[in-house]
């Protein structure tokens, strides 16, 4: 891929200044809510084996695709409310909204489930928008988005029935779930208000708790604003036996696809035995900066992209 078109220096300065204010506002929110900012290692021996997320090798270890495993181990050690803003690395991810090195906000709350996290998202985003001096009626790419909560909530199956022409389970069975979601459904989501898309098929939540009474569904949601997937959240799975089985299934899918099969994260699985009920969320800071600077490319809200290094 050649060097991407760049924005003028004045626009770059404006966007990066706004990005810094966004990150300061994120920290202000979590400090005010009694969360501890933590800093876990970026280089780890064993990432979570997820079929569609590929880790960057770093010697005989890997650069993290997410700080999830280390942060959950901290939950097991009694850290009940933690967050961090960190770099994550995913090979092969490059596009208008993707970078192989991204900035992630990740946070965990013990004793809560994904419905608590939904309400927290409705508080966090308006806090940041207000803190940087923007109105809650946000203008993005010539369209207005009303950020005032509460936000609409839609099940994944309803989204597939509405726009995809089939059920979510049928799309999964035909191998077209990701295609339909990415090309057909996602562009519809988050206009003119944010939408919380919840209850994914169980196969789409490798680290999420299954919904009580509905073992075909995972307690997972994603927040969409202006067609952009902003965050991904779960009620966390805390059963080490079930988690090991799911990791084995994901590893087998990776093997069948000809991908690297990672070592089992044994210390995480051991500590999972002590982990309390919890909910967690991963939010793309670069994408939040896109929304709040009215940028349609992730390149315009980071200091450098790979092609310019």
C-alpha cells in the first residue's frame, strides 16, 4: 500500500489537540467514578485465541491484541474497578477505520453485567463530548447525531431480520455473518442516534458469558455511532473449564484456517478460577477521535500511520 493522502499540518494539529483533550476527558471520567488506572505489559506469552484477530509476533512472545487477559487476572486479585488506555496490535488490519497499531481504552467492573456497561457508555460518551466543548447534537460528515441518552437498543437478530434478509443464526450457518454485518448492517447503525447492538450468537463471544436461559446467545454488545463500531463489551465468562473449551475450539478454527495457533494462556485460566462476576469493555480511542473531529479516516487522528514511518 502506498503512502496515504495527508491532511494539512494545521488540520493535523487541530485533530491531535482535540485527541489529547478526549483522552484527558476519558481519564477524568474514570477517576471521578473511582477507577484505578493500570498499566499491564504489551508483550505477552499467549494472546487469547480468537479466530479473526491475529497477534503480532515479538520474539517468541506476542504483542497484545488487547489487555484483556492481564486485566482479568487483576480482577481475580481483587482490583474491582480498573481501566487503561494502551496500544494494541493486530496484524493485517489496515483500512479507513483500521490500523495495525491502535489505541484502546479498556475497563472492567466487578459485580456487574453488560446492562450496567450499556448505561455506563451512555454516561461516558456525553461526558467526553461535553468536556471538550462539543454539543450533544454532534455534526458528523454533514449529518447530525443526537448523543443524548438513553440510546436505542437492538438485538443482533433483529438487525439481521431488518436489514440482512435472514436471521443471525442463518447468516452464521452460511458463513456470511461477518460479510452481512460489515457490508449491509453496520452502515445503517448509529444514525441519527447511537445504537447498542446486543445479544450476539454464542459463537461470536469467545470470552463472554452465555445468556441465562438462552445458551445460543452471548451477553455481548457493541456500540455504534454514525455507522462506526466504537466499542465491544461483555458480561465476562468466569468458568475456567468452559473458557478452556472455548479457547480450544477457537484454536481449532485457527488451525483449520491455516493460521498461527497460540499457546494456551495457562496463568490466565488458572486465575480465572478466582475471578468475580464482572463486565468489561474495549473502546477504540482512535475511532472516538474520528467522530469528535469530524474525520472520515483514522489516518487523520493519529500522529503517524505505518506508511509514513
